[in-house]
């Protein structure tokens, strides 16, 4: 009897599944997609019902030959690609290559790579879902049409080498719009009144804020200047105070649902400092399986592309067994969560460990650092979802002046009583302990002062908040967030600054402005969300591929044709600064290596010069002699990764150096190297420039455009009295 052939996407997945099956099965990998749109042409024909032309990439031809050979030798072929639209499309392509009928080809699906899940999937295979395939093809075809049609327009009207994407351009717009909000923001000054009081029976202080005057709650901007606040402070300092009321109550904090794709990417960024792309890559490794010594290749988590928070009865039972064993009955509480995502189609269960009894510490010896951190996060979030709430005791104290009770300060204390789910999935919860005091008790005044504040602009998007914004606005789908964010960075439209937040580049702003002005639908958030809904409708059989394509493409193509004729090329003209060679105007141009200044009369006049930013860098860091040739001078040049120093004798001398932002200090450890500012994933720091010979480092923080050491950082709060004594805390 011939063996059955099971085809999956990756070698690791094939190895893990093969462990559960006997000699009657051959499990092999397709190495991902075996057919794709052609690289050299558009591959989608709007005139022929948007027919798609596929080709076998050169790198896949050897794999295809092997798959065809094995398929002929096998008794049956079973397609076991991932349980989402992308996986369905891969199975469909495999069916065509191997000459299997999609409507009869065997397709096994599973949410986790465990023996029971594989055996169950084998026992009840289905056929290829053509609706899911069409939904994937519609997304791919629309993205190809937008990219191949809009990119040449940007080349013609802005600069060569630019590209546009259907969802990437909307994500870029979010970042650019936020930057414009920040640039337009006008900060406002305001002052708060803070007091520190003491009870006679304890040394614990009571920090409190003035919240009411004459029974009326103070507005945030009640005091806008120092003089206003100080006039009040002077009067408050002369009064005596008492405890007017004490309110004690217990509050609980419930756990979060288990992870879905978007929440995993958000917490991966917030807690582990992973990019969305990195989170998904490591999650894929955990899903496909890792070698656990004598246990062999084991899939540690369920499928990581899902927008469902549902949990199977088997998973809940396994969680109960592990929680009661590890923490006791008092920590367990069964829960099911309702999926919030509209038309959740990507999978049927949340992301969770396949076996909760495999604790992070159990598998740590077999995982690399990133795998361990992400598995710990997934394991903890799932276990927490089936645990009791955390309980806190809170105390709200109203403190008034003893004479008129006209001025009321409010103090709030909080302490953890029962950690519950926080035992495995910690949340920020700092306990502020207040002393035991009695209603009517007189308090002594340690300090009353005004504190200066300024309103803050909206924060730039972080990896986590950008994923949240994409999800909230239905831009793309969870499985596409990582590629969206990666693409706009790769194209040079956004960069991550020192605090790991996204800022648009100049060219990112120019591209966004061009698209907003001339192709408003392409970068319209509501319209993009509507297109995503149409993809969902295709996936459930309520819409068709051809209609969705036509609805989008026909008006888009007409608008593009009109704009190609009517829109002038974008030019960033420098006023009152003529070309020194021909007298025409100069303009700022952009290349993949950054900005430069050029004559508008090109190609008749080919005058160029460095941008003002590069000139400043040259003044600050250039001019020193080349260390490797006799007459070369180190000049500032621009490359793929930004400015650097290169020898003026290039290509004869190819010496290059990093631009070092020196602090002006010698290394206190080796005494030879210079201390320079560097950037790490957790922000800037100072280090010796003789690394790795000298590994001395110091923490530093960038503030208002200048680097200052943490020790020298000045508080933005102006204090007019004695330093504030911190409340006692219990963590």
C-alpha cells in the first residue's frame, strides 16, 4: 500500500507533525508559497475580469519537482497548510500544481500541533474553501494594482524609487497626522496645589491634592500662573487641618482575555520590546514546534493568527488542573470570553499553550531567549484568564481646614489584599499605604506647595499603540499588521526615535500629502475599513472577487488617469537662494540616501550641494584627517543607514567611520577612550568609544534635543517649598 503524502508549509512543522504519524504517512514541506504573482509585470488583468497570472518562482521550482514526484508515488495527497486565508490559498495553489481538483482535494485543518489535534484532523478532512481563497486573492490583487499603478505616479511627481500600498499608505497617514497634531500643539501652563500631612500616631505621611474649594471641585486649569497659586498657598499654609471623612472599600481587577494576534503584538511590544514582525516570527517557531529533549519536537502554542478569544473545553480543563496543582483551588475561576472582532474568520480559538503543564521554567532549557520570553507571556496570559480577580483595599480620605472646612484635600491609598491572576500575569499596581487615622483627627502640616505643570501633546505611536490603532480603525487584519509596520519602515517613510516611537520622515510626509490631496480614498480610513469588510464578505460567500475588484478599481483607475495629466511635479523650492552656476532656483531633492540641494534647471545645469543638515554635520564632525591615507579628509556622507564619515579620496581610499556624538568626557574606566552617546532598544546611553576593548557604559536620556545624563536631568516641576516627601510604598 502506498503512503499518504501530507504537505505543510515549513520543515519545522513537517518534523513536528511527522512525530505523531506512523510509517503510512510522508510529511513534507512546500517551503511556503509555490506560486506567486510575477515580479516583472503586474499579473492582474482588469480587462479580463481581473484574471490573475501566477508563476512558479525560481526558488520554488526544485520543491515543485519533488512534490510532483512524491504525489505520483503516493496513495493520496492531503493538504495541511495553516488555518487561515493565506494557508487556504497555498493549498489551492498546491492543488493546481499537483493536478488535484480543489473541490475534491483533501484538506486537513487544526489549531494546534498536538497528537490528538492531528489525529482528529486526519479523521475528518474537508475540501478547499474557495471563498477563503478568493478573499486572499482579492487582497493580493488589489494591493498589486494599487502598488503597480500608484508607484510610477509617485516616481513621476515626487521622486524615483518611491512606492505606495493600499493599507501601508493609510498606516503612514495615521503617523503623519499624529506628527502634525504634535507640531501644532500649544502647551498650556497650569498649577496644582499639593500638601503633605502627618498624623500624630504614625511616621507615615499623607500626600494629598487640593480638590475642592467651598464644596466646588477645582478645574484642572483653575490656577494658570505661579503668582495665582502662590497667593493661595500662602493662605493654606497658615491653616490647621483635620480628617473630615474616610471611605474604605474593596475593589477587584479582572484578568484580560487570552491573547489574539493583535493583543499579542501589542504586549510583545509593550513588555518585551519586540516589533510586531519579531513577535509573529517567534510565535511561528513556538507553534511549529521546538525540540524538548526526550519529548522530541513539540508544538508549544496554538495557531498565532486568530481574532477569536474562544477557549475549548479541553483547554479550560487543562488550565484548571495546572492552576489548582500549582497555586491551589483558591486561585481558580473558570471564564469564557466573547470575541469582539467583527466577522472573526481567521481561526476558532485564542492563542494559548498546547499543554499548560509545560511551564515556562520547564521548557526554558530548550528555548532561546526570545522564545522563552514570548512563551512565558502567552502561558501567563492564558493561565491568568482562568484565575480569580486581584483584590485591593482602597482608602479615600478627605482633609479640610478646621476653621471653615472651605478647603478640601483628597488623599487616596491602595493596597493589594489577594494577588489572584497577578500571580502569573503582573500588571502595574503600586500600593500607596496611608496610616491608620480616625475621622475628626487633627493633622499636622508638613508641607503645602504649588506644582507647575504643562499640558502634553498626543504621544507618537509606539509599536503597540500603532497595532491598536490599526485594529480599532479596521486597517488590514491581524495577520497583516506586522508586514504593514515593517513595510513603511523599510521604505524609509517612518523611523523609530530614541523612545521607540514612530516619527515620519520628510519623504513620508511628502508622499502622504500627495496621496491625501489627489487620492483621498486610498488613504481614507473609513474607505479602507469598508474594503476589509468586503474581503470578509467574500470569505463567507456573500460577495464575489470580481465585484469587489471592480468596485475599487474602476473609479481608482479613472482618477489616476486624470491626475497623471493634471498634477504638477512636487518641488520644494528654496526661496531667495539662486543657483551659483546658472542663477535658476534651487530646490530640495530627495534620494534613497536622504536630502540634497540641486538646481531646478537640471539636466542643463547639474549643480548640487549638501543639504543644510549635512552641512551642519560636516561642521560638527567632519574635517579631521583620514587615519589611513596621507592627504584625505573625513567628510560627511549619506548611506542606507544614515550619515557617516568617509574619506575624500574615495574610491582610492575606502576608509569610513561612524559619526560619534562625543560628550567631551574621557572614559572614567580606561582613561583613553572618549565617552560617546549611543542608542539601544531601551533608549540612549553613554559608552566608551573603544568598545569592545572597553565596555564601560552609563545611562543617559535625550531631552529637548540635547543629551544629558540621568543624574543631571532637571525636573520639569517647579517647587516653591521644601522637597516633597514620598509616600511609603509597598510593591
